[in-house]
């Protein structure tokens, strides 16, 4: 399958690299076609790896992954072009994090989410929120954390969530450990988890952790 990954940071490169390992074709997108990080990644990976603009990546991908920061997600997706997102599954893994005076802050928070803003701005894209509750290494290798810990999906399109669950299974998440939280509004809850994640990260001193949900019955 062809994937377009938007974002050349650690998250984008980690996801793109794992997709290549799984046999997919990947275009890594950035703001400019001559981005040196994207070009170096594509050259090192070779073969099924390509680099280009956000628009190039979105056009090439049958599925598009938004791996830019939450504060710039809408700008990146506008640069990708609504015409390149129409009808496609758009996997949103970002968090709306910024640091004000050295302190983490979420915006939007509680009454909105990045994923909802994306869905409103691109109503013909099939937005699915997932993976934003774990570090990028755990995203693609859940075995780094022992136990039957969980990852979440939410979105308005049941077929899109099913397709994303299939992708998560390829990454190593058994389907039974993918919890469907319902519509895209549930993205508010998983995005608001980030401050707790940061507190745990500071306490543990590393990012190889996740949460496990236990249910009665």
C-alpha cells in the first residue's frame, strides 16, 4: 500500500521507516521539496521511499498520516491540499502541545481537539485519531512494553477505523488491544491524556510505558 507521511520529525520518520519495513511504499512530506532531512531519509531507505512536499505525500498516499505537531497540523494539511485528502483515511497521531514559560500547555483542550478541527476543515477526509498516547517507538513496536496494554482509535467512519486497526495490527498491536472510543469527539479525551503521560515520563525517566485497561465481566 502507498502511504503519505506528513512530518520529518522523529515521529514521522519512525512511522515511515516501520511502514517501509512492512513492505509499503512511503512518501515523506515536508514544507519544501528540498528538505534535507526528508531527502536524506529517502536516499538512505531507497527503493520504495520517496521525499517531497506535503502535497506530494498526500497525493501519493492511499492513506495519509499526520505526524506534524498539533499546533501546525491544519497549516500542514492545507498545504497538502484538500483535493489530495478527499475520501482518504487520514490518521492523526499528533498532540496539541506547546511550552509556555517552560510549562506544557494544550490548545485546544476540553471543548475541542486537533482531530475535530481537522475533520471540520477537511469534511471529506476520513479522520481517525490514534497512537498519540504512546511514544513513537512504542507506536511501531508495542512489545517494548510488557503486558497487554492498549491503544485507542476514534473517528466518525467505521470503515476507516477498521482500516487503521489493520495497520495497528501490522505494527504489532493485537486487535483485542485496540479500543474503539467512538466518534471523533473522543479525541478530546486522548489528547488530554498528554499531561499525565509527561508526568509519568518524568517519573520513570524513559518513554517505554503505556496503560492497560481492565474491565469487569
